[in-house]
């Protein structure tokens, strides 16, 4: 991994790339310029044009291994299958380049069959990040139909006795009804389905699941467990575990990111202050953690044993930055300022040559240095398709904040 010395110095001195000169740090004072944001998005478009040329027509990207010059792909059943078309659509929205939309639509045709997949909780990632963005930009009754069927498939995994959507069907010798913090991210799909269909059942399940997660997944300091295992009959908590974190009691970085993003989204969709309060608590836990590096890119686990030599997770930083950019719009004063500055710091550093690939390299991925599942030695210190998705989303959100200042 490239040395982080230069980026740590950048963060410590408080210098932001391409910043506007300002004598104020009010929450509504944006530090990143339109030119800076545009440059990162233009670079992202160029990278995904490289990716599109390299990717086999029937596959979706997962990661890339530089030493072997190997692009690892997946079928549509893999949980990350919706991120590539979703990123293409964000970049199409930015650039107007129709070739990106054509590539995205080709992948949507592959993905459509997952609307009937009742074996996964990840249908929000798979269908809403892809078809949802497509329908937002190019409204189509067919896209709507695919998503509504997918939402029906997702709620088939809900069990009223537990008050949650089951995450995994594997390791039945270990867990009865495992629910992972990642599942918060799929609730946005259900909230959309209720708004679109007029049927409240989807949003009701989303809220019950969010409430169960709030009650059972979080410690007193607002860090989150990865896996909560419930008794299928009584709904009682059997185990509080991790699958991808350093230890059962550690704070797996991407898990904290999923929780933050999920509760920000739930507040947006419901306006229930309990979710805003939870999001604020999670954000404060992350940003005030003594092990959060100065550049804002977390170690793969906040409690990893070999800090400061532990691997960084750019995917967690991208998710957190995107969530903070939305969260700061719901608060004010010093709180707003803290969240906005933190997101800007993360975006600035993710956009540096420490974490962002040079044009034409990295298999077409935008970011480097993410961690998928370190304990399984899977996707360690590599690019990941969801890191790119949330990085581009964060840039688009920042671009929207710039608004008429552009």
C-alpha cells in the first residue's frame, strides 16, 4: 500500500485540495470548489469507460488484483451486482454521456431476474441502486414493476415474531435468524415501494426492522455489532456476533458506516426524530473515535489489533462521507459544521493519489485500498465496486450542495 505520510500531513495541516479561500467555517460555507468536484467526476467517467471496455458482457465487476492484472467479476446473484450499473447511472446523470446509460441498461437486463430472488436480503443493493437510479433518471413503468416485485421478494424474509428481515440462510448450525447491520441499507427500497404502490406494508416492515436494529444492534457508546442472531420462535436475542469484524465486541468500520447511512435515510423517509438522534449518535461515535485517522479514512475495524499499521477501508469512508453530507442538512450550528467538514476531509483525501487510481489503471475502478472480508483473506486492500458507488454518490451530493454557487 502506498504510504499515507503525505495525506496525513495534508489532513493535519487542514489543507483541502482545490478549496475556496474562506475566513469562516460556518456550516453553510462549502470548502470544495465546483472545479474540484467536476474534476473528480470527470476522472470517474474516464475510469468507468475503461471498465466498460474490459468487462465481459454477461458479468458484473467485484474487484481487481493489480499484480495479476485480474478483474474479478460476479453473476447477478452476488450482493454487489447493482452497484456497477448504479454508478454508471450517476455518472450518466453528471456527464450526459449516453454510452454510460447504454452500458447500464445492458446490465439491468441481466439483473432483472433477481426481482424473484427470495434467498437474499440484499435486494435493495441489487435492485434499488440500479433500477432505482434508472427509474429516477429515465422513468419507466417496467423499471417500476421490476422493483415492486423485488420488494415483495424482500419482505418474504420478514418474520413478525422477530420483527426483522432475515439476512442469511447459511451457517444454520451457528445462527437461527441472523440479522446484520448491513440490512439497514435495504430499507430505503421498501420505503420507496410503499410510496410508489400506496401499500403501507413495505414501509411498516422497514420501520419495525429499523426499530429492532436500534434496540438490539447497538452498544451503549452507539457502536454496532455486525450480526444479531434471534430465536425464531420467541424473537429473543441469542447471540451478538461479528462475521467480518476483528472480534465480536469490536467496531467493524463498514458496519458503523452502514448503520449511520441507514438511520440518516430512515429519518429522511419517516421524519421520525428517533432515527435522526440515532444517526447523530453514530456519527459522533465515528468522528470522535480516537482511532479514526486524521485523513478520515477508517482502519478496517476501529479496534484492529495492529493499528496504526492496519489496513484502511476506503469503502467505509465513502459511505460515511455520503451519509454525513445528507445528515448535515438535518442539523445546524456546530454540529452541521462538524459533519460537513468531516465529509469534505474524507472526499478530499479519497480524491488524492493515495486512494484514487490513475487514469487507465486499477482495472477501471476509481478508488483503491478497500477491505471486503479481512478475516477470510477476501478482497483485502483492493478496489471494490461499492466503494466507487458511494464515492460517486457523495460527489454528486456535494455537487448538489454547491447549487447556484457553481
